[in-house]
């Protein structure tokens, strides 16, 4: 087992990793930016090292500074968390070059699955359902028009690298495609340093269902079943739950098995999520693979009893998975609401500032993952998420009731948050019926 791990992240995920390391008897080193100098999570680490100013590109995205901190602290491994450098193959490679274990996949596996074009090729070869679309990157406008005519409109342009909606355009006719193909490529180049784009068929009423997987360094891979993340805004998830409601279990199980097959084929070690879109006929199409731990991993932890963060550390240290697929079972239902420092009434404008009141809910089946304490100042430099409220119940209905109760208890003042919106969504009739698609929230808020 590792003696000392550096955590190349901040906030709630940094604290989550610190806690997992402590339970494994591992010392922790946290890097931080000047904007996070008073971060409450830092007090739980054995050591904290400042790596630069507030802007992420000068701190949490600066590979050289993080590697230097790791060498100064004499760590055995680096955990990237999610976001920042978590899906950068060059960071994984830099760790390897410096003989520091990267808690995540190898650079080769990350490159294979992180590039959406290469990932589609691998998926197709392993009989994982994929969208009709271009075989590889689109080289010019005329090729785009030819592909779109073959698969039929509407189509969607996507960046081969990255995600979060950047480099993405929906086109409903040829004129729109011609107008957007170059702009999408330029946006992808600016965001990810890779301007490659490809085209797929666009689903009007899709549900977003993803499969959590774990792979080890001994050729084993399993799935931990699915999560439904259809309640989202501008491609950013708002509520996640498991298991997915109103989907035939045979369809889900076949898709989960396909996801594990893909992870195994990529010789992948660590936690990964294979994301799918499901159409109205419950046909599944692979969207992408996230080569890291997901924000919503607690949902799966609560229904399976498996500590995903701890398992990722054990896998990186060379341990084989201590279970096989037949050993993993779903128990009950879990729901996660992301708590963001933002004002839904002002077009979700970020709301940084000092938190005077932080009263988190509790009770049976309630979990709050957050780094926030009274007196903490939310900085303006980073993502607006300040916590996650996760509940577990013996059934989906029980989990919905518990989430309603927990949200009613949650008080955060004076900054604005989306707690009020989350209360509205949990009570929404269509959500409670389990029938929302990925554009439902945007239609609801119009």
C-alpha cells in the first residue's frame, strides 16, 4: 500500500479522498491555490503545499507545479479527483515518467477512451452500441454534409476531446451544419487544444443513463450498475439517481455488461463511467467514457455498498478486485442533488461569498459530501458546486420522500443556492414518474 498520496484537487472531492486515505492508513498531501488558502479541507491533510495563484491554469492545471510538489513531499502516488487534470493523458504520463503512481488509468487507456473517435472504434469492435455517424474525425465541410445526409437530420457535432457541451452543435438541416462545423472545431481547439470534431445522429427525447465500472491491473473488470442523470441543464447534471426508473432490467443489464466489456478491452484500471443515451424505444447508444471518478459516485456507493474511491486507491496500488460480477447486487434506491452556489432566478449566476449559515440535513439514509463550514468564503475562481446531498431508501418512493425532507432541512445563507430549485424538481410530477429527458429541465424553466 502507498505510504503517502498527493491530492491534486480541491473542495469536497479533496476531502473525500483524504477520508478514504485515512481509512487505508495513508498519509495525505494537499496542493492548494492562494484562493483556497483557508480551505477547510486542508486542515484534515497531513501536509498542504501552495502551488500558485487562484486561476486554475496557474495552479490546479499546472502539471509542472503539481509534480514539483509531489517530489518535494516525496509521495508514492497522485490522486487527481475529478475535473482539472483528471482526464489528461499527459498528466498520467508525467506521473509515470517521474515514477509516481497515477491513481487512475494508464496514459494509453485514457487516450483510447478519452478521445471520442477512438473510443467509438473500440466500442464498435467490442459490440457496444454506438450512434450512427462518422467513422472518424470530419476533415472538411463537404464530408460533414455527406455523413449527415446518410444518417438523416437532426445531427450533432461533437468535439473528439473534452466534454461539458463545448464544441457541440445541434444541426437540423444542411445550412445549419455548414454554418456550425467550423465554429464547433474552433471552440474545441480553444477549449481542449484539439479541434477534431465528428458527427452523430441527434436524439430529440433522450435519457442519459451511465454505467459505473471498475477495472484492475489483473485483467478483471466489473460494472456497478447504472445511474440515471437525465435531469440536467446545458449538459451539466443536476440530479442523479440509481437504479434508473421505468427501464426494462434486461435492457439495462445488457448495457451494463457491454460497458464492462469495453473497460476490459481497454485494459483499464481504476474507476470509469460509460455514458449512454437511451431513445424512446429504450435503445442504448454509447455517448462517451469518463476516465475518472464521477461527481455522482456516492449514488452507486449507497446502492452497492462499495467504496469507489477507496477501491480506486487499492487498484492503483496493485490489488485485484476483491469481488466478481456475481457478488454485486443493488439494494434500494439512491438520489443525489448537487448543491450549487448560484442564483436560479438570475440565469444561474454564480453566487460566491462568505457562508454565515450552513445547516446540513441528517438522519437515517442521508449523506452530505461537502467541504463547506460556517465562515467559509466560496471563491469566484472555480465551479459553483459546494456540496452534494445524497439519500438512500428501500425504494425510489422512499428515497424521494427522504430527499424532500432533507432539502427542507438544508439552510445556506446569505449566498444564493439552488436548494429551492432542487425542492421544486424533486416534487415535480414528471420527475416523480421517472419520465424526464435531458432537455426537460430547460423546457421547464422557460
